[in-house]
């Protein structure tokens, strides 16, 4: 601005150009004197964006040319980013120096400068270049994909990845798609896609997913998905998803840790098992060790529910059965805490439009005295511990999603 105020260095050149071309350019000077820190990108980004917004409002159909070769590095960078990300009809123009070496031109009069301008000669070569922003946009979108992955939002990451698929490796696209399928509990598709992404088969134990004994893998993946819900603070979905996993891990805990085959007391054991008094009495009548076990189960159920009647196998009655045989007080308290959460919070979240947060989860898992409540993170850790005690985790580790994320980001 000092140079402009002193001898009209910039406006006079435009006037000369108008005279040469027979045009009439309207010149509007914008005051940027309030910014004295020419190295600060943020200041210029805000300043330029403010002025450009006004220009777009005044001339909605105009193409706006941005000179990204002049000014301080902060100025040029700000304009380049605005051109790449802006919704306006922007075109970023780059202009290399005539001799390809940029330096401050000598302080000579503008009239002499114009006369010596080689671009005024016949047969001049147009030195301007249009920046396509493609590399910058691709860089931005890659960072956005990584952010989505860090937030476990694989669907969003995959949609952005499709926009720049030509700039991503085949392995990167497969990896993101694999994560998307995994969170949807399509674990076989996940394993196949992740192998195609070049992931270490042994580290991620991918071949285990294709073996016959896949029920444990299904439970393992389900528990991992619960952990993701907690990390994303999807508390309502988290508590609504509790019941199926509690029933299954409690049943397997009884079978594998306490050697109690609960299904023999049920009908429809392979679909929707129901505890049947008739079957419990059948074993009691035998009078042997199985009969003693059946009697302990019946007594515990009657004590808890009054006179027990046939009912679906669920976390509620499995909690009673486990408590009747388990001697480890820590395990008993964990199981009872999980059951309290299901009873007090899950049923409300499943049948009412309510807001669920971590405080309500802690409150809902508390005992009668209002103590010993657990956060959602602690609830997940309890489920993982019960699963390990029941020898459910056949593959991977509880940090498997984090390891997967780091691998995928390394491909991008």
C-alpha cells in the first residue's frame, strides 16, 4: 500500500493495460492495513474470504481470478486454499517470473517498468498457468478420510474415498471397505476384503474367520462393536445392544467355566431356548449329580422369582443360575452389575424416546444403595472380562479396531 500510495504502482499498470487493450477496468481498492503480521495464514484466510464473499454476492455469475503467485507465503497459501475449497467460481492463476527466478523488481518508475515489460512485445508467451487444485483437494480429502477412520465412521470415510479413488491405492480402498463391513458385523466380508488390502493374516488372525467354529468370532466382533459405540458416544444404541450379548456370554460362562449345560433344561435349544420346569424336574427325579445340579437351579430360580414358571432363557435367569454356583465374588458382582444395567436402562432405551448419557448408565448400573455404578467404558471392560473367562475370544485382541485403523491410515 505504501508503494501504491506513493506512485500508484499497481493501478497505473492496470490503466496502461486498459489503454493497450481498449478496455475499461473498474478498480476497487480493499484496505488490508489492519493486518501487519504478513506471515499469519489464518488472518489472511479470514480477510480474503470476507472480501470474496462480498464479491460473489455482488457478481454471482462472475468468474473470480485469484493471483496465487504474488504476496507473502501466507497470502498465496490462503488464496490457494480458498480456490480449492471455495464454493465460488474461483480460478487460481500462477505466474512464473520471465527468467524463472523470482526476485523483487527494481524500484524504477512505473512508466519505465511498463515500457520494459516484455509481455507487451509481439509474439509474447503467456506465462500464466491455471492451478487445478487437484493435489491440494486430494490431500485435504485424504486427511478427512483419516479423521473419519479415527472416529470409526467408516461409511463416511468410504464415501469420501470413492471421490478420490484414482488417487488411492487398491489396497487402501479395500481396507476402508473392509472396516465398513466389519462395523456392520459382516465379519466374513471384512476378513476377505482385509486380506485383499494386504493386511498381515497372522497378526489379524484373518483365516480364523473362515473356520467352522465361527460363533465365538461372532460374539467377539459383537463385543468389539459395543466398544466402538461407546467410543462414538452412541450410548442409546450401546445399551439397546446389551441384552443379546449378555444372554450369550452368560450361557457360555455357565457351560465353559461352571460346567453347567443350561440348554439341557430348555426346549428349542438351537433357536430360541426356553427354560422348562418339566425338564428341570426330569433331572431332579434322577437323584444323581445332575439331579443335585437341577435342584440347586430350581431353588435359586424360585427364590428369585417366587414360583418359577417356564420362561425364555435370558440374562435375568442366567444371572441367578451363575450366582448359585459361582464362588468368585468379583465375577458375581460383575454379572449382577451388567444385569442391573440391562434391567434399569436397556429396557427404557428400547421402548421410550429418551436421552441416554454416561451418567445415566452409571446410575442405572448402581446397586440398591446407589453405589458401585459403572461407566460405559467400564461396562465394556466387564463384558470383555466375562467373555475371556468363558473362553469366548478365539481371535484377535480388544485393540483390534485400533490396529486395523492404523493399518488402513498407513495405506492412504
